[in-house]
C-alpha cells in the first residue's frame, strides 16, 4: 500500500476523533473540568483541517503550504506549552507553595527557549523566513516533552488521586515522545529517506494514540458521573449499611 495513503488515513482518522471530541466535551457534565482539553483539541482540529485544505488546493511543494504549515506549527507548539502549564496548575491545585515554584520554573524555561532560539537565529540571520520558526518550534517542543515527563513524575511523587489527569499526561507523552525521537533521527541521518518516511508515519500515529487515550479519559469520567447520579441513593445507603 502506498505510504501516502497510510499517512493520510492516519491523519483523517485523527481529524475525525478530534471533531467528535470537540462536539462531545461541551455536552459533558464535566465540561468545565475539560476546558483546557477542549482548547487543545480545537487547536489540533483547526490546524489539521487548514493544512489539509491548503495541501489539496496548492500542493505539497507550494510556498503557500510551507507558510501555512510552519505558521500553524508555531501556534500548535504554543498551545502545547500552554496545555502543559495548565496541567501543572491542575496538579498543584491544593499546593500553592509548590505552584509558585513551578510557575517560576515554567516562565524561566519559556524565556530560556526564546533566548536560545534567538542566539541560533543571530548565527543564521540570512534564513529569516524559516529558520527562527523551525528552531523555536523544535526547542519549545522538546521543552514540552521534558516538562510533561516531570509532570508525570510529580503526579507519582504526590500520589495524586486525579486519575483523569494522569491519563491526559500519558496521552501527551505519547504525542510528544514519538515525533521527538524521529526528529532526532532525522538530524542524525541528515534527512535520509527512511527517517523522513518514519517521521511522516510517527507524527499522525502518536497523535492518534493520544486522542484515543484522551477519549477514554473523557468517557470514563462521564460514565462515573452518570453512575453516581443514577445510584446516588444506593451509594448513600451503602455508606450506612455495608451489606447494601
């Protein structure tokens, strides 16, 4: 089967799941809890639909597609950083002292990424149109991967009871880890065909994996909420009489 067909099938499967979740989450009884998730899902959906439309109209090698791809990539990596920051806030909701430290750390890392990208740009100022965006995106993307890993370790350390947050963080880890590995392989092999092909499969596959984990987390919360609502009197009685 043609590799492009597989890549497009994975991409369109991701768009379909994103669309379903974007419409499903606002209908959930826990929609306020999922606000940040809805924000990122909407960002992914708008990005992928826009890229697919420009690709269909102008073609893969067009200047229009290149501009749209890197612009949306910049917006998407900013959205990813905001997502991780808000997950940290949710993890530290009952620990204000820890949150104050984490907040300073997040600001420092963002400023550091901007500074490193700026220095790289000064050494390659002749490539203004693309280099600084690519460099910044890759640096911030890697920072998001590291921060998400630290967040996962933090959740294990504080013994968080927020199971849904744990699933969300694991989903983000799936999306970030695969592409980061293939991008590193691309750098090591200087863009060899096999590495490029692997990268084209890895990105939509990992995004699809994240969406499936998130869908499970969102539906699982909804199911638990419905059970509590429907069986509230039984649960209350069970607290009094263990034999219920």
